[in-house]
C-alpha cells in the first residue's frame, strides 16, 4: 500500500487551484493570437487584459503597469539593470543595494556587473538593517548614477516580513529606485504597491496556486522604465517581446483573483495550524530553534533547526514519513546547501534549517501527521552525550 503523502511545501510551489485550472481549460478554446486584429485575436486580447486587471488588483496597481514575464527570475533580470529610460532619455543606475537575505534571482544582480552590487546586512533577527542601508546610500556617489535598492517583502525561508516601506523612504531620499520581491507576500498579506512606496514589484504565479512559468513585473508608473531584457515584436507595450504565454496568463489572473479574497480568515486558519505545530515541536524537542518566531512573520511559514540534525538528513527523513517540506528554499535545482539567510543572520555555517510552509488546503490531519513525524525524527537525533 502506497504511503499517503502530505504536502507542506507551499512556499516552493502551490498546487494548481481548481479555479486556475478551469480558467486555463476554457482558454484553450480561444484560438487567436492576442496580437492579431481579427475577431479571434481580439477575444484573446480581451482575456489577457482581464487577467492583467486581476493581477494588478492583487497588488493595488494599475493594470497598464503589469508586464507579464516567464516568472519572477525573468522579472528580476528585467528590472535589475543599469540601463533605464525616462521617455527616450537614457538614465543610468550605477549601483544595486540588495539585502543579504534576497532570493538568488536578486542576489545575482541581474544585468549589473558583480562590482556594481553591494550587500545590505540584516540584523540577527533576520530583518534588513535600515541604519546600515542609510549609511550605504549616504555614501553613494550620485554623479555615477542613481542607486537602486532591492528588499524582499517576505523572506522565502523564514517568512519574516521586511520593513519595505521604510527602506523605500531611504531609497527615495537619496533619489534611488525601490525594487520589491513580493513573491512570498502575494496572497499571504495585503499588498499595495503605493502604500509600500515601491517603484517595482515582482510576483510569481505558481506561488499563489496559479500555473508555473508565468510571473509579472509591476511598476508604479511608466515614466522611468528598464531597458527591455527581451526584444523583438514589441509585445507587452515593448517592455517584454515574444508571444504571450496565453493560457498561463489566464490561469495566473484567475489565481490572483481568488487569492485576493478572504485573506484575513484564510490567514487566521493557517496561522492557527502553524502555531499549534510549533507548540507541539517545542514540547517534543525543547531545543528546537524556530527562526523568526519573535518577529513579524507571514502566517504559513515555520523555519526551524533541530540541533544534531543536518538539513538534508531531515528533509529525507520527513520525505520517508510521507511529508514534503524544504531544506531552505527550493530555488537551486534540488540542491541542499547552507542557508545564506541563516548565515546572514549570524548563525554558524553548520546550522541548517527545515522549512514547513502551509496553504489553503492544509488540514488538521496534515498538521498531526507532521507533529508525529517530527517527534520520531527528533528522537532519533545524535546529540552530545546520547548513545547512537
């Protein structure tokens, strides 16, 4: 008899929602190219624009300012560039200031050269150090070009909510641009690009139960825009050429609309599950370290370290118990290594973390299974003074 699986890795990817799936199935009946002017093309264009409005509504933006991409990584590489245009006039961005806990898609610097990227430290609590950021910006040479600041809204490993609006105030004080990776925030906390004072937001469909392979770069306006990463036929108003990933866009829009609804009640339910899980973990293993527990976190994420248990060993052990979770983030083609987030928080390179992330379909039975598995795995650890 096959082991019944329990999926607790929603931060890596959310299972495709039925609403998104049905929207995509319906879209398969539309044969036209959204760039064509005949009736079939206009029908396809109308469907794309509806999805654009749905995605924009999720983040409080204007639909005209949503550019669809192949995902958050492409959106990051699009926006992270020294080359901007204000109308037709070129504008130079000379340095990227990115927090030490950013996703690799941001940490790699996009189209900036490595020597143009400066890391902004975080506190031991895993929150971007605003004082350090201001010092870096105060020392920025404005004659070389504008500064760009990149701070994620919710960390993908710890779930900690970052002070993005405060970072944006500093970025704009020094005439810079503010880029916000909102991938893990979308659908989990209320989003408003204007309230965040962000110039650009990045979101991803498959994190909100939409299809994989589609995301968006969302701007607050279009006066100052990055040089296109992909050029060609001029789709997406020239910001991102190439025939639109039509069916994925439709699914993305449907998922975005669902995730905009009932946010508070969904978070209350998921948060109660997460808190109950963590309480049981602490009872089973009082030495467990729950990273970020004392700070502001999204309701669905628990990132923890069990002393004496390597992250990769723990991930395999949970998998054998029928539970899918992550050792850190799932962004490196299945690789399990040291968490750069924990390192940035000042923890030893020997410390590894396991991440449980919940979703709207998580049940009490899932939590009970995770608690049972945690107890077994914690009891098998090799701790100092304990016989193997």
